[in-house]
C-alpha cells in the first residue's frame, strides 16, 4: 500500500495564539531576520490579514491616510483585494497570473475588494454597483 502524504503547511500548526507565540519566539531566538519575516507572514496568513488589520485598528480610512502620508499620489493603490490566504507556488511565490486574470471583476472575485474613492479620500467597499458604474464610464478616477 502506498503511503499517502500531503504538502507541509505551517498553517496547520498555527491554530492557537500559544502556537503562534511559540513559533514567533523561536524565530526571534534564531535571530535570522529572514526567518522572523517569514514567521510574521505565516502568522498573518494563519489568522487572516483582515483579522490582523482589525486587531491593529486599521480601517479603510486609516489605510488611505497612512498610504497618502508615505507614498506619492501615483503610487497609492486604486484597488485593494483582501485575501485570507494567497495561493503560492511550490517555491512560495504568489500566483500573480491568476490574480491578474481575475483583476477586479466582481463576477470572478469572491474576496472583499476596497476601491480608492478620490472625492472621499478613503477606501470604500467595491460593490457590484460601483463595478457597473466604472465599466459604464459613469465613475472616473
């Protein structure tokens, strides 16, 4: 009988706050900056970036303000797609091809999307109505 295995995913081992704290403590104990960065990324994926943002008190309005203070106007993202888990390749690179193909099409994307609203100077939920308004040319940036 063949042995069945599955790909190791650290997310399966970061279920509780104690698990996540132990993992982060081990990363800091190791002292390798790349490992610490990886551990923080793994933990953020384990709990979901939406939850991390919520716990940190980041709002759509606050996000725009922070980006506006740090980035030139041309570099502020127009659309922000919130994913619980980002699909990666076997070498942990993001699967950007699929993201580009889906874009911000509300018929293809089930993840929450925030859209920069220039008049309000904040991010707003990107809804089907906003998508249709953008496609028809009624709304312009």
